[in-house]
C-alpha cells in the first residue's frame, strides 16, 4: 500500500500552512503560551474540510469576534495552492485591531444574538417571506442563506461561498431562547428548513452545509443551551484568552493599540477636512503631528490593571485612547474604568471544578469521606503546583493578588509537596 499523502488528508499544502502560520503570527502576535495555543487551534480548525462547527470561549472583550473573522478568511484560504493563498492573505483589509473587514469576506455573516427580540432573531436567522407577518413587505434571506450564497450586491456567488459552504458567526449563542434553539438544531444538522412564513413550500426550502462559529462568555452547560444543541456547536472548542492570561504580550498589545488609534485619528482628520471647509485644519493637523506614544510610567500603570474586570482588549483600547487622544492622566483614566461583571471564562463544567464533582468522580473503595477529602486536597495541591509552574501569567496574577513577590511565590510553589510531607513526618 502506498504511503498516505498528508496534503490529501484535509490539510493544506505545507507551504500554504506555513503562510497561514506567518499571517497569524502577525495579526495575533505574542509569545505567551495561551496565544501560541490559540494560533495552533485556529490552524487546525481552518485546515479541516470536515469540521463544521466550533465554539469560541473567553471573557468579555477578549476578541472572540476578531478571531471569528480571521477564521472566516482562513477557512477559505487553507485549501488553496500557496500562490493564491498568499495573495489573499497579503491583500486582506482590516477595519479595527486585527479585525478583517467584512467586505473582504462576503461568504461570512455574523449575527449578535444579545438583546434581539425573538421574532426579529427568527427572521434574521432563517429569513422571512413576503407577508409572513405584519410589516414583512419584502422577502429576505436569513444569515445562513446569505453566507451560503455570499453577500454580493450583484447576486454573484463568490468562490469563497462555494468552497466553504458559507460561514455564520453566532455571537453570544447562550442568549438564544429555547424555542429558537429547537429550530436551530436541524439547520446545524444539515436538514432542510424554511424561511419564516414559507414552511412546507419548496420555493423557500433551504439546506445549510457551511460552517457555524458560535461564541459565548457565559456557562453553557447549566441548562442555558439544550444538550443536543450544545453537543452540536461544541464539537471543537477554541479558548480566546483575556489580557490577564497573556501578560507576557502586554507591551506588544499596547504597541498595536497605539498604532491603530493613531491611524484612526489620522483618518478622522482627513475625513473632516473633506466634510467641511470650515474645519480647523491647522489645529487638528498639529494635534496629529504631536500624537505622542505612551510613556513607561503610563505603561506600568496600565500593566497593573486587572483587565478581565474592565473589558479586556476593548477596555484597554478605550483607556489608551483617552490617554493619548485626549491627553488625560493615566491614573485618572484607570480609576474611572467601568467594571465589567464577568464569570470565569470556563463555559463547560468538567466535573472537577467543585468539591462534590471531584468526590463523585472518585472510585469507591469503602474509605470514609474524610479520607477521600484528604486525598483530594493532596491532588489539588499538586494540580495547583503544576499549573503555576507551567503558566507564568497565572503565577504573576496570583502573586499580585496575594501581595507576594513573584520569586518568593515561585519558591513557595516548589515547596508545596515537600512541606506537606514534612508535616506528616513530624
């Protein structure tokens, strides 16, 4: 039997894969472990022709929609030969910090589900026929049809739509009602569905065979999602880290945010010059020319913030904007940061998070409760030790929270088991 060809097994040409890896290192820069894992997870999913659903997990403001757009581009790019793939990546346009411009990926459609009333969400998901309800004067395709056919105003189906089958991003899927979850399930299973008001009419029958990207910062295994839908959308999971989990990359993030804000300020000045002849061009041009970078003092103040509590990249960008564009004192800006209430980014309970869960997973040996609790304590100390030894960002956060110098904390972590065994000998 001839050896298998790796380029034929749902993986892109090796040169194409290398081009994708280089592209991701530019648009998702960083050397922290969490970002390296994120880039690898993106490459794995986008290199597959068979994986059809993925869920993005992470705290508020961590950049889940940014990652979704990157995946929309890379899912179309990965199967191509290296020359065409490189051209697509080189020509990609962005409308924010690493956010691919939607106009560049017409086979990709995103729908934020937070705050949508059920009737509106249903029509946007599945489409609507003319006269389906009061005010439905025109028929309209839902997001799955739009992605499958491409968002071309001229109605031309782009090659990206034909290749990927379309890509739909459902942001905050945990906010979808249970009634709509039941209607969404057959769509993701590849079964026929109908536009609202066209049920049973072959003219309005739709089958979606594309990719679905879901995202949520909330727990989803607590009854928020139907179990059958949860298993469907979470067949592959990608963790998008918040700033506190990638502090090794903080200076890189600051540099990128500064560059973005300066470009946005320059575009705003140029647009205003064209909009009104009375615009004070000289004053605003001087402001642009004197646009300064963050000082070391400002960087240190921003580095000390728990950004998970303040919107992560979204909050950091707003803070830097105030400091640079409005020349505000960084201490004042930090003191006024709005608090974002966010639970742990873990969306699924693996059964080990709580003490009861860990007890239920243990093998029965007739030992008493106290013996099992002591064993769990030892296991927990070892797990904590291994986690903190392997993850510098978590170690830094814990040192800051406990008010302990990081080298001292590291020494204490390394002594966890020794101290326990010493206490037994005594």
